[in-house]
C-alpha cells in the first residue's frame, strides 16, 4: 500500500477554493443573522448569465434538492437513462414507479428519443455522470416527443461542455434545466444549485422546497464566484486538458473507456473479475477509484471503474501505477 492515498472516487474538484472567496465573504457573514429566501442578487446574476428572465430562476440546495422537488411534484412514473446519477432513483423511495432505460451501446451513451407513453417525469443528465453525453439536437427530440411528461435536463456538469439547452427553456412548458456550483465552480460543500424553468413549472415545484433552503454564506460564495468567473473558466479548461490527456494515455495503452465531457473517465473491462482486479490493484497502490455503481451511480456493473480527474500530480501517479501493471 502506498504511503499517501490519492482519492479519485468522487468528482469534486481536488484543489481548494481560491482565497478571494473567503476574503470577500465578510459582507455576507454580517447579514447571515437573518433569513434570505430566494436571494434576488444571485437570481439576477444567474438570469443575466443565462440570458433568461429572473422569474425563470429558482435557487436550491444543490441539484439534489431540485431533483427531489421534481420527484415530489411529478414523479408518479419516473424514467431515466442509465448508467447515470443515483439520486434519480429516489423516486422509488417515495412510492413512485421508477424505470431505468439502459443506454450504453458499444461503450457509448446513446439514448432513445422516442415517446415514453406513460411517463410523468424523465431525467436526463447531460453531460452524463458517470460518463457520456447527448447532443443538443437529440435532447430537444426527447423533449418534443414527450410533451405529456416533465423532462428534466440535469446540467450539473454543464460548465464542462457546450451542450446546454437553457436557451430553449422559454419555448417549452414541459422542460426544466438543473444547474449547480458543485462541479464547474468546485463548491460541492456549499450545496448550491438552481432550476431554470417556465414560471408555471416553478410555481408547482417550489412548493416542495423548504422556505429558506440555502445558506446565506453559500449564496455569498456563489455571487463572488460569478464575479470572478474567468478564474473558474481557466480552472475548468485545466481540468479538461488533464482529462483529455488521461483519455489519450488510456487509448494508447489499449484500455476501453467511455467518452467523457466531465471531470471523470470510466474504464470498461471485459468482465467483472477483470474490473475487480484492476480496482484492487489501484487500491493496493494508494489510489481509490469508484467500482461499479460506487456511491453515486446506477446502471454500472463491476466491469466498470470510474476515475475522477485529479490534479496533474495525482494523475501523473495514476499513469505511473498503470505503467507498472
């Protein structure tokens, strides 16, 4: 076992938040003695960022709260495309019918856009977690073919790819987009996300949230991040470079993997035994990965191993470990 553990299990950003976040929080800490439900300043900044009316923005405690709000409001018959994020399966915990539509074909995430006749709620993560993505034209086909259901496009990783359908939300009453500061801004612990949807949709789902659902310090951190977005754009570009380097390395060394737009790469082995051997080899060399579904996915068996993209030093050690295998 290596002396120092490298945790590549979760897709949180591996580097600490920049100092300017902490230095500029004083203003918000002074006002944290009061409740601040649905902070207007943050909502206006988000509306400007995405070029939508502020009435279409609702702030949540991360995407997880938003997912559960939609499940409570519309989740009687919930569908999702797997492998994907585990929280969509919360639908069955609330007594709803939950159906997984397996969508891997030759190691490519490829959804069907056909009408799902009895669906009341459909979740699609795009870019997808654990891996893969859906082109914008196919996302819109899914929405247009399922006007009888609410189609939720989870863009928690949306800042890593040019795939967003936010510009289409104003045209459709059956869709919503979820966004988060957890991934593209490295603020997973702040638990702040938001919904972009037509006001008639928000009028239903917002009744499923707590009255004051987001910490005011988290709100302040999000505002500060938006004021310094160039820093985070550079951070995301750096992560994408490291991810692409890892995919090139895996390809040149004969590994099969799922194409990725996020800060993780999923390696596919011939069978579960080989996946388990690889996972255990990494663990013995001080690298913690996600095996099968891990703690955050559904639809993966033990032939899949997910590697979160760490910093350059961490990924250098990952490559060195594979070269010894």
